[in-house]
């Protein structure tokens, strides 16, 4: 095991040395003792390959101390739990400002982690704050039990509970810190209600357009939460609880809908070609929209398909293989999806192509979200 090597890799990712406090915690918590016998890593071809402890103990141990995400569970063919990338874990703990100057071990603050997974992050919280302060909530009972066993075996005993983090965990609230280790596209109102004024909510972000960014909010005396997005993290999304598992959006029997054709000068690659800043902005502002590329050449050389999780609306944007400044658009349904995307893209451009870190969010105590650019007095409509 080589925590020193891992610390060096993390420092490189962060762009600065790991703080003494976090380095001590990382040295104290042996990551390999939180991992199952088989973990999966990316295979470089869009899939995953297993690393099995019995088959290759050396590779398994080395993987535990590299700065990479290790998938620990798949559901329906997709990763559903993982040991998060250590540099991401530390970035989030930095954002959470865990135990900032002025807080003492004597102060009666509590923290909650949503998404126990392996228990590794909960152990770090215990090492940093003292285990009496830490509650960790996991939706999947099998994972919760395994996470609790890993914690016990390494000498940590936070409260591990099975529950749906969408409802928070009122039993041990209020918290000075809510730390989510899955991504959300809305901040559940329960998280605000269960956090004390001055407390922090830190969560990875996702949208149906783009899974990226981490949001760090501070609760005000009036119960609103405000803060900025930060330029890292792509985490698996929050799972709905079983009773809430209904299909997303209205994909039922759709009435025939009128298709409207037009021409756009906004390139499909500009909005969906990998520019994270643009895609992050579009995901925030055109809620529900998602995309896929059709490069089969069946209809036209390249087609961008856009759908909507909230309605039957759709759009296609076609590149004819020749014209690079004009593209044919077809759209249908209650939303003019491409029109919304093109307007949002032009807004992003006219604001100087803002990066993730210029975006912020105010969450009101009634659950309403107001997005802003640079400061809360510059709302994004
Ligand atoms: C990236 S993994 C967590 C990593 C973990 N913190 C660690 O240190 O290993 C995300 C976890 O969130 C859990 N999760 C997803 N949706 C949830 C929900 N609604 N309530 C509670 N846990 C949830 C998943 O089951 C998964 O174990």
C-alpha cells in the first residue's frame, strides 16, 4: 500500500499540496480495506474491466492506491456504486470546509454523508471530525451493510442508516454539513431544512445534457442556500427510491405531432461536441433536454438527436456533409427544443462563454431554484 504515492497524485490533480489535516486523515484510513474482492476500472474503450483480488492481488492493491474511481457495483449494466476517485473526495472535503478554523471538537455540530457506498468517505469524515458527529445514509441495504462492516473492521462507528437521501435524514438533523456523493439536478428541500444557518451543502451536479460540476452552498439565516458551481466531478446520479421509480417524462402513446423544419447557424458540435463549459450551461438552463449522436449515415452524414425528459418534444439537427455554417433542424412537440438550445447557446456566448465556476445557484426554502452568473443579482432566466 502506498498512500504517499496517492497523496502525490492527488496533489498533482489539485494543483497544490494536500493540507496537513486531509493528509493525516488519508494516511489513517486504508482505502483497500473498503474495497470488495472485485472492482472495475475503465477499459479505455467505453467499457469496464474487472480487477480481481484473487486473480491478481498486486494489481488489485495497486488500484486501491491510484487516483481513480473503482466501480464496486453494477445495476442494469450501469455502474451504481463506486469508491470515488480520491482527488474528488478530497476536493469535496475541501469545499465542505470540514472543521474550518474556529470549529472545535467540543462544538455540537453534526454532518451527514449521503451515499455510504464502501464507507471510505464516511471513515475520512470520522477521522477528521470524530465519529460521534457522522451519519451516513445509503439507499441500497446490501451496500449499507457492507459499508458498515468495512467501517467497523477499520475501527470507525458512524451511524450507518438505510434511507433515501432525497428525504434527507431528519433523525439526527440539524447538520453543519450535508455531503452528497452522488449527483443531483435539483437540491432536495429536505437538505436545506436539515442544515443549520452557516452550514454547507456540497453535492456533485448533473443535468440530462451534461453530468459535470460540484455545487457548494451555504445556508443563510433565512433558510435559503446560495453558492457556486465548481469545475470538477462527474458522479453517478442519485437513485430514486423504489416507490418513486416511475419512467422519466411522458413517453406514453404520443398523439401525432406536427414537425417544423428550419435552418440553424448554431453548430450541433458547439452544443454537444464536448465543450464542457457550453454543455454545462445548456444543461442548467434547458432543463430536461438530452442528446445523442447518430453517425450511422442512415439519414444524413451526421445527425444530432435531442429529446426531452419532461415531454414528447424532440428535435434533430442535420449536417449534410457539405455545409458547416448551416444545419437543417426538424422539431416537434410542445417544446421547441432546438430553439431553446440555440437561444441558450447564444446567451452563453454573449456572456463571454462563462466557465462552470461563474455559475451559481440560490435555492429558496420552498424548493425554488434561481440560477445566476457571477453574482446572485445577475439571474439567468
Ligand atoms: C459514488 S457512490 C458513493 C461512494 C462512497 N461515498 C464511498 O466513499 O465509497 C454513490 C452511492 O450513493 C448511493 N445512492 C444513490 N442514490 C441514493 C439515494 N437516493 N439515497 C441514498 N443513497 C443513494 C448509491 O447506492 C451509491 O452507493
